[in-house]
């Protein structure tokens, strides 16, 4: 057997062994993740792994086992490799920020539809984290200018890095503080659109989440108080003060929270417009106007 054929067999063996390790660790789609890990270790696209043409050397094999060990301990792969795809963009992440979810792409898609009617628009992203939402909007809507806030300096540093990396940092202003607080010292004009994916997990439910979330992702980005709704009350209390006439508010919500969040918005004199489902047909966004 040629050395290339031996290497291909070796690569296949790595994938089989890794999938078994990941399955025993309770990870969904172990074969898929095994191929991602090997691609990362070898520094090649996953398609190269799937083609069977990969010839792992000693260095890539050592990296493979190092990554596999961390993933089997349920550390999120996005933190291990340092990035996550979101809205067809590579968003860099660290344990200081929540990993962008596919469900949040529904928020971006809906925001972009609302922005289509506006040649220029001012957008506020509350609790920006990695900057995924703000960066995706800036990349896909050239006429928008954005202010993105977050309470954590480490999160803002990552968000700013992502904006710079993807070429939109000139159109996103980053301010540190809780929700609308960073706007008060130097008030900007009202916003045409306010978006947020706030913490919405009930505090008591945090420990029961998947280990990747409960043990590794930042609690501050997850914990929504005793009923999971504290962030919505805080945002609703001030949203009207910062929305332009006819401006839109888009809030991502947890499963089953749409009625409670809609009620919070109504009590804050905001007008609910719609509840939007994600690709799994779960109510994921509440849309309101000031």
C-alpha cells in the first residue's frame, strides 16, 4: 500500500475513533463534529476531509487529539477553534461572549427586511456580545449606521475586532454599559430600529442546560432573572425614549415567552406588530413599534 493510501486509511481511522469518543461523551452528530475537528487540526476545509484525500502528519494528528480531548469534555467547538459561522460570516468568539446561534439569524433576516424601505437608517444593537448581529446588519445593509452596546469590556473588544475584520468598523460605534445607559451621556438621534438578543433563561434553569452552555458560556449573557424576563422589562421601560417615530423594535425571545414579552411591551406603551417564528417554527421574535 502506498504512503498516500496509508495516510488516507489513517485519516479514516481518526474519524471513526473520534466519532466513537464524541458519541460516548453525549455529543450530537459525532461524525460531523469529528470531520470538523480533523479539518481544523489539519488547517484544511472540511470538504478536503470528506474527499478522502487528506494526509495527516504528526503535527495535525497531535492537534486533532488535543481538540478532541477538549470537545469530549463538552467545551464548545466554537471556543476551541475561535470562531463560528453566522449569516455566512465568520464571527470570532471567546468564552467572554455567547456563541452566535442559527436562531438569531431570524432576527437579522427580519431586520434586513425592515431596513429595505430605508435608504439610510440608524440602528441600535443592545447587548451586542460578539457583535454578530450588528456586523451582519452592517455587512448586508450598506446604508445603516449602528451603535452597539454591551456591559462587558471584553465583549466589546471582540465585537470591535469582528467589525474591523469584516470591514464595517467605520459604521459601528461601540459603547460600554447596560442597555440604554451608554447613550445618556452623549445622546444620539433617535433610532429607526432597535434590536436585541437579551438573556432569557430562568436563573433556576441554567444548571439544567447542556454542559456546553451551562459550564462554558457567560452566565451574564444567559441569565434572565427568576422568570427569564428581566431584560425585556428593562428594555421596554426605555425603548420609546430612543425610537424615532414609526421606528421598530425587534427582540429575540426564548421558546414560549412570546405572550409574556408582548404583555411587557404593551404595558410600556409599545405597540406589538408581530411574532415571528424561526426555521423550527418556534416563536423567536417579538416585533413592536414605539
